[in-house]
């Protein structure tokens, strides 16, 4: 602990002086603090700058004692707070740390439509993608993504739907435990972990369903990618932002987080849905993805400041 604490302190102070110099000498109009936010929050607490501080709170932050204390201490120095979902905004309002009038929802600038429309047509040279129905799931192979739950329940699905296959895109610390689980269930011919892929859009384009079983999520960007590619979506109802995107089955399906029975029932519903229901969902989901383009992000951000 001493060593890690020492290196954190050294790293913190090494970054603080250049940032302090920029704020004092260059005096930019705005500074956005995103992901690593403690340093600018501390500096703005102890110094008065002409620069306006924008706090960008991502995903599903853990409100620990230190973060809560730091937010309270620096709240008067923060110009505005932006977050990616109404669910997170409501949580921040309930905490009563910030002036609610300062909190705004701005979706992440994720989609580059021109690039995606090129990447999705790149051919995948893999016999695994045959005439089967492909379920695709994307994310780091971590506890958060709950892939053990997905694989275990996929074993139930293939007993009912023999033509299903599961493709998982991602890498991480749970890779080998997931591989062992796949072997234990004798699903090597039905499940493939393809590792990290810079281009996920051609995999999405060659798939039939997008499924995410995450226990918690940030902005759930792979769900947005799947919606843009026009895949039927099944996601856990974990925080934050999914419920408002799916909106009571308007743009996909939600199952109760970590609930096996509800997961299997909702998959059955998605798999057997009539064409008009799926078509309506796909159209509405694609419309909603427009909120996640770079241009829309710029417009929203510009309107706030």
C-alpha cells in the first residue's frame, strides 16, 4: 500500500503543476474534467481561476466517501455538471450535493456514421459465421459484464434452439475461466470468444441478435452500436441509461438483472417476435441513436454553455 500510495502521489503532483500553469497563464474559457476528475476538482477548490469548470460524470460512478466529500467541497466552483442519462441525473439530484439547475444530460459522442458504414462491410473470414443464428455480446471479460451468466444460460437456449451460436468480443481477466466454463458445458462448437476487435461493426452486421448481461454499465455504447446496425436487443435492466433507451420494449427488450427465468423468457419473446414488432423496435432504436453522434453532442453541449 505504501508503494502504490507513493506512486499515486508522485503522479498526482507531476500532473498538477502543468495543469495549474495552463489555468493561470493561458486561462482557457472552459475545462472539462472527465474520468480522472479529482485533480481539477482539488485545484479549483483551492484556487480561483477565470476558467469555468465542467464536471463530466460518466456511466455509473461509485459514490464513496472521498468522492462525495470532494464533490461537496468543490460544488460551488463547478460551472455545470453533465451526465449521459436521466437515470444518473436523478441519482445526482437525490444526493443533493450539486445545485440541480447545474445538472444536464448530454449523451456521449460515440457514433461516426461514415466510418461505421464502411467498417460494417469488411468481410469476416471465419467459418463460425455459417447459416446459424448468431447472438453477439461485446465487452471486457470482467465480472461487471457477467459473461458467466450469459454462457450458463446460453446452454439452456441451445437445448431449445439448436441453430444458435454465441460470439463474444472482448478480452480481460476472466477469459480463461470463461473458456473453462465453455469446455465444461461442451459448447466449444457453439460459443466463440474472438478477443478484442478494433472493428466490431462487421461482427455486428453478420449477427442476428445483440445480448448484454452486464451487472452495471456506463453508457452501454455497444448497445448503441447494435441499435445503429439494426440488431434486435436484449439487455439486463442494470443502471444506468438502458431503461430509458429501451423504454418499455419500444426499442428492444430488458430482463431483470441476473434473473435466469426472466432472461430465458425475454429471449424467447425476442426470438419468436413477429416481424412488425421487431421492425418497429429497430426503426425506433435507430432514430434514438442519433442522440449519440458527434454532431448532436456538439449541439447539446453548445446549447448548455
